[in-house]
C-alpha cells in the first residue's frame, strides 16, 4: 500500500478500535422490526451482552403505536494489491445513517418506513456508485398484516434473508445493502413456517430514487422445519429467477429463466458438535443456452468446555464452473442475491462460483462480550476454463484455454468483535490472500491485503436496559 494511503487506513483503524468504548460485530444488532425467517446457523456462537452496560441511546418509543430507531455505522477499510497488482491500493471511510419509524395502528397491522443515507470519503474509485454511496433514499417501506395467528402478509419495499443468506440476503455488510419490492406471505405451522414471495430487486442509483423492475423478478418458496427432529433445522426451497439482457456465451444478450432447487440442513449433534450443510441445483435457459449448474456447502464444528470456550471447525464449499466457453450449457453456478461477505473468506476476493474452497478455523471468547476468530483458506477453480469470481460476482481473471492452472491461492483471516451493549459495537479484522498458480499466470500475482474497523451506534431506539430493567 502506498505510504500515505497506508498511514491513513491504519491511523483510522487505531482511532476506531482504541478510541471507542463500544462493541463490534460484522453486522449491526438486529432491529426490533426484523422478524427471523429461519434458524440461524449453529456458528459462530452469539456474543453475550454485558449484564449492566451504561445506557447510551435515547428512548425512541414515543407512544404505544409509534417507535423510532436511529442508527449510525462507520467503517474504515483499505486494500493493497487490488486486481493482484502491486500498484493498486486504496484507503477510505464510509458512513451510513438509518432512521426508522414503526407505526402499529392495531395488534395485527404494522407500517414500517426506513430512510437511509450512505456515503464514502477519500475513495479513489467507485465512491460515486453502489454499494458505497446512496444519498438520502428510501431503503424500506412496507405494510404488514397478520391474518389470524397463522399467516402474515407483507407488501412493499423490504429486506429478504433466508437460511445463511448464501442465496438470498440483505447484504448488510455493504454500505448501501439490498432490498426488494414486492410481496411476501408467511404461514406458521406446527413444525415451522413457510414463506412464499414475488419480488424484484431494487437497483441502487445514487443521485436519483432507487427503483426495481427492468425485467428482473424473483419468485420462490422457502420452508423452515424446526420441530420434526430435535435440535435440527431442515429448509427446502424453490427459487425462480427471471432477468433480461443477460450476456450469453455466444456474445449477445438474452432473457434468463432459471430455477434453483435446494435444501439446507443445520443443527447440533452429541458431544458438542454442530454442523450446517446446503445443496442447490440450477436448471433453466438463457436464450438458446441451457443452464446446468450446482453448488454445495458443509461445515462441522466442535465446542470445548475449557478456558476461552474454544470452537474449532472445518468447512468445504463447491460451486460448478463452465467447462465449454465457446458453447454448450452454462455451467457457472449463480448464487442469485446473496450476502456474500466472508462466506468464502474475509477479503471477499472469492465468491460462490466456479470454486473449490476449504477452510479451517478457531473461535475463542476471552470474555462474555469478546470474540476472536482466525481461519485459513485454500482455493481451487472447479473448472480450469472458467474464471475466478469475487464475492460481488465480478470476474477477476480467466484463462479460457484452461492452461493457467486451477490453484487460486491461500488466505489467512483474523477478526475480533466486542459488544459493549445493544447500542454500541465495534469490530476489526485483517485478511491476506497469497496468489497461487492460477493468479500468478493470469494477473501480476501480487498478494492482496484487506484491513477494516467498524463501529455501530444506535442513537435512538427502545429503552436501554440497566441490569435487566428498562431505563426510566
């Protein structure tokens, strides 16, 4: 990293980490209006909130029917070796304000509005575009009605998040995040719940009102079965994506009609083991080209009743790639609309497309409100004739002839989080990716490093608690 940029990002890291009496998680604390859609993955173990934090937020409950919530998040980050080139680095600051209003005219009816202002500063490239900037826009706005005790209908602009968000997520890590316009029905059952939805992703356009449509649509059902087998969750799903102006292998544009069918299974096992696995198949067409792709995920962990409460885990991810660049079926797996951050490494240089990924890691808790995690990653291309794709979906490099090798590289990650209270959190981390044979043959082969520090402050919300009691 150039000296001026490097000094700025590391100085900012020290300011955020050392100068804040706050807490950190990679994602802000769940807001009161968000309803869990599916059982969370068995790891990592959520951090406990200290028993008696000093309240740091104002009470946003103005009446029994009106709740306000305000959140400010700031993150400084940078990278060295962008595109795996020695002369490509950056260091910048991002902040995001959100102001929510929840109106409850009755026990069965809710109206929710969320305004958002996201900005980036001192960024060399991309500061004027998503996902870094979207000034003063409508992030969410929906109405929700309960029909009896078994069904809920939500219509409007909303976030969607299912399972581990490997296929559909709100992308909360991004400065702007993701929402959809449309409708959703949730049916509660004896053994879990079923969600059905018809939505269109919202396109972020800084400087103008964000809109959905443009031929993009997503339909699906997602079921979460939690009462069939004790301590286990089974989540079958069917997702149908339609998009226009999709690039074909022949070089033109076509309409995409694609079905993704899959199942996620997660839970706890005897002897303090936990696991999560997912398998997804894709079929459909893009113009005259058939879609034939698949992906899988599996992780197994074990917690120990010892000092620091350590947990070790091993993980493997696979996503198919295209084996015939000039023709034939489209084999590159499409992860749809995921929350891709840190799913295949903290640096986000590897996404769930054309990849074989192995990870081993360790998590420890030095204190109830602290967590430290480290992991090691190794990557290979699933198909030598396809490319390497980042978590954003952008293709980083490709050797269509298949002669550049398949070993992408290795990455080491270290992250720490500290939760002061539900109102204030901080987090920091560092990732370094060492290029392998493929990247050395298709790029300049320089290593990629990524540091970050983030603070989240809820300045307006529900009454802060003191020793388990609501503050007066």
